């Protein structure tokens, strides 16, 4: 008999919209009352991202087969378990695409999930038990794990992973102790209390572990011509749209049809992991089959996991894992919720691969990658996230409204053999839907991207050169190789400058109305940028050392901090104007 059914037991952590209270609810409660909850509220934003994609996979699956009224969509054939039996025929694809897009509009406008979603979940109730000897959720059963181990030479058991390895606020291994752990290191018997989590918390961390695993565990089912997965989400520079409630957030990120360059995959069978046995999921990954549907991608496994169904969830927890192969990492993937980068070298040369967020770089600095269909230079080394199509769908449906774009990513330890998660990166900016979809040649997207590029040029170019000039006055080498003192000074001050600019730029961006005069609005930003940069440059000048004022001779001229400062001021004025 299964234990802890995810449909009934409280495990999804949310913030209640009116009170701001954080509570745990079941999946059925979540879908029934999604309009009452403000956001997911797990222990980390990366954890929320993993949980959101599981919830999205339910929506992607149900509404790839049924419309909002519960009618079967054109071209769809289902079995008794409501599983699509064949891809939509090419002759029916146009009618199917129109019907599924129309159903999205109904879903968004009505503001609640219809009965067909709950009826589907009831049909699959037996596959939503977290602990079960037959269909454990996101896991293989004992028989499946035995079959897996028979295929691994010289390995008679999988790797054991404990609660403190799964909890990413600790991320502690058996031989590397987290010195500043948020969980006390008391012992119960032979096990640390760090291993103990509530069942709800354990499930959330477990789902996150499948998405952000790292490579520290040793036992693998990966062939020599394959690479082991460190978790599909680990490699993403994740991006998604955030609404005022979790209902809005889910519907805004539910893609009824794929973007134009992936239309060939519309009408394919959605295959969430709970509709297959654990052995089938593992087999598909080991065969390297291309994932052609979002429900399967959103419920992708990085590990074959076995958990004893009799485990006591009130005590220390232990899971047994085996590495699985990673999925397609190039632009062939249908992944819509990531930034992309072009590779000029390496194993993915001349291909796009997911681009992770950088800790020191705010999301708005990637505005062009997100919002522009082609790069400013018009070259091919630019790929827009597929989720951006949802902005156009929203703008068409609701007109002028404001939506948050959220970025989330996991930073690693940089060790190629372990690739352990060490910290998360999360950022967002808010913008009007009609503004970010104004992609005409002189539209808002082009103008905002120009403002972003000018901002980066001023900070990473002009201001950074001023910092280099100060280092030169101080006889600090700035290249070949750079003096660590100079490198630290330049990096720190450049980062500080962006930290000053970030909240001001986000506020300016969020205040843009579709009908605002573009030239006036852009000049407004340049004025703010000019004032902030010059003020910081002046602070550095006024707090210089005596040695900086003395300066040094260079080709018959005296250079000191004053000459560097006035050159900096002139460069800023030339770029942004003296009065803008």
C-alpha cells in the first residue's frame, strides 16, 4: 500500500495572497485554490523552480489532450487512462494548434482550473504515492533497481545519499562538512540530525535533487559515449514569467504550442514520468531518445532513485541513486525556459547551449538575449528563450499589464569531477507586456536594448578604464598578468557601480508606459545614469591618496588622478551628453 500521496498530503509550500502566511498544501488544494496563493514558498528559489515545472507538467499534459470544457482536442486519440496513443496527424495539426491555443485563452480569462484536470489526476492517483513498492513517484521500485545494478559491472549497490546531501542549504558530503550549516549537528544514534526533515520538506528537496544533482556520486548507468547528468536544471539559466498569483504564474508559463522554430513538435505525445514505469523512464534516457514534449522534459530524471517504501520519514532519510545520462543540451532541445549562448569552441562548437546566469550580473543586462528575436548585429549567434512567446500571447489577450520576468540558476563549485551546487542566483525585473512585445524597428525593445548596451559601455568601458587609470597612477599592473590588488580594486568598484545602478534601472524599466515618448524616456535614463556614474567617479577622486595627486611622468606629461578623472568626465559627457 502506498504512503504519502502527493495529491492529498500537504507538501507544496505557498504564500497565501492576503495574509502572507506560508503554508504547505496538497497538489489538489494547490490546483483548486491557485488564485488564492501569491507564490511558491519553498526553501530556495531553485527549489521553487523545480516544483513549478512539475506542476506545469500536469497542465501541459492535460491541456495537450483536452480543451477547457473537457472535450478531446481535434486529432487526439486516448486510451482508457486518458493517455494520447498517437501523435496528432499532420492533416489535423492546424485545427489542433488553433484549438489548444484557444483553450489557453479560456483558461487564462476564467481564472481557475476546470474539472478535467482533477479527473485526470484521479485517474493517475496510484502513481502519485511518494513511497510505494510498485509506482513510487519520481523513482524506480526495488525490482527496477535490481535490474539496473545487474547492468553495472563491479557494482553491487547504488550510492547512498542522505538528507544533508539533498538539502541544498547544507549540501554536505560525508567527508566535506559544512562549517556554517543552518542545521545543528546533533546526533541521534549514529546519524546526524542534519539528515532529518519533515516529509513535505524531504519531497521538495528530493524533486530539487533530481534537477540539481551535481556529479559527486560515483555509480553510473551512463555509457562511455554519453555524459552523466548533473541535473537538467543545473545547466539552465532559468527564466519564467511571474504573475500576481500562482494560477497566473502557471498559466503564463504553460505553452499550448511551441515557438515557430519548434512547430514540428506540436501535437507530440506528452509523456510525464508518472505515466511510465520507472524502468521505462530509465530505458528512454539510456537509449538517448530525444525529448520532444514539455511534460517529459519538465519531469526529467538525473538519477534512478530507490527509496525503501517502509522508510520512517520522521527520522533520518536515505536514498539510493544511480547516475543517468544527460539529455540533449543544444538548440535542438525544446527547452523554453532558459537563456542560450553560442559556442565558438569546445565540444558544442557552432551550437547553442543553455547559458547559466552569473552571480554578479543582473537579469536586465541580458535584456537583448531575452527580448530581441535577432541580435543587434543581426548575426546568427543569438537565440531567444522560447518562453518569450508567452509575452506576445499575454499582450494579445489582456493588453497593457505588468509582468515580472524571473531568472534563477544554480552556481557550482567549479570542480569538473563533482560539480557540487554551492549557491543559487535569482533576479527579476518588471515590465509592461505591450512594451516588451513592441519589437518594431523603432519599438520599445530596440530602444531599451540600446539603453542597456550604452549602460554596459559606460560602466564596463568608460568607468572601468577610469579605474585602470587610477591603478596605473599607483604603478599597479593591470594586465599580463594583472596585479591582484589592481584586479580586486577594479572588480570590486565595477560591481559596486552596477549595484548602485541596478535598482534605479529596474524602477525606470517598470515605469515605462507603452505610449510614453521614447526619446524623452531614454534621455531620462541617461540623465540618471550620468549622475550616478559621475558621482561615484567624483567620490573616488576626492578620496584619493597624496601619491595619486603627485602622479607620474608619461612621455613628457604629468599624469595623475586629476587628469584621469577629467578624461573620465569628458568621456561620460561625450557618451551621454552634458545635458540630456
